[in-house]
C-alpha cells in the first residue's frame, strides 16, 4: 500500500489558521509551533531538521548582561562554572580583597572575554550546538548584589566611585 505523500493539514495553536504538518511556523501569524517545547523533550529534539534554530537565549541580551556584571551573561546562558570563574577573579578584586600591579589589565581582559563569550554561547545554544539546561539561579544572586552595591554607593553619594570600581575600563582610565 503506497504511503500518502501529501502533507497533513493542522491548525495553528496561536491564531487558528490552517497550515501543513511540514511547516515549522504559521504563515499567518509567523509564530513557531513545531519547535515549541523541543528544548526540553528529547523525542522532539531528535526530530528537528538539521540546522534548526531555537530562540532560547538572546545573544544581544547576554552581551549586555556581561557588560553590566562580569559573569552575569554566563549565568543567563546557564554556564554556571564560567560565571563562577569570572566572579572569582572579578568580585575579590573589585571589593579590594586582592591587589597587585597589573590587576586592572587582568580585569579588563577578563571583562572583554566575558562580554565576547556570552553572545557566542547564546548563539551556540540557539543552534543546538550546546545543551541548555536553563538559566542559573546565580544570575539573580549576582544581579541583586550589583543592585545593592549600586544602591549603597548611591546613598553614600559616591555613585561614580561605584562605576569606577565595577567597570575595569573606567577604573583603568581613572
């Protein structure tokens, strides 16, 4: 018995328009529906076509987070180990617990690596080259610490001192 090669029609779960079973997005509302939930379901991951792209992480947003706080973009991407390593360099130096002659150069280098790595990791996650287990909870911890530190310096009237401490390039230029 020959197999029917015609695509089966189905309705879009978002707008209700009729689409084919071979479509990965609705042609009426342009929302993806075939890839929805694929990042958590191994059976759906196996059926994805080669070169599929999921919108799991935003590379621009990951870069912005790494600019705001070293390691924050890595935590956003779920790279907890990378984020912890960057924070192990960054936080003790910024808070004044360690210091040596070329520390500002090392901090600038680590900051640039952090800013460059976060969008690349997001791109790899979206293109299914790296597994994504979800964002790290340490993202919220570091963000809270940064907000509290900024608030402390803002109340004390030394907001520029906070910016000078937290951003290696500003610290180097000052």
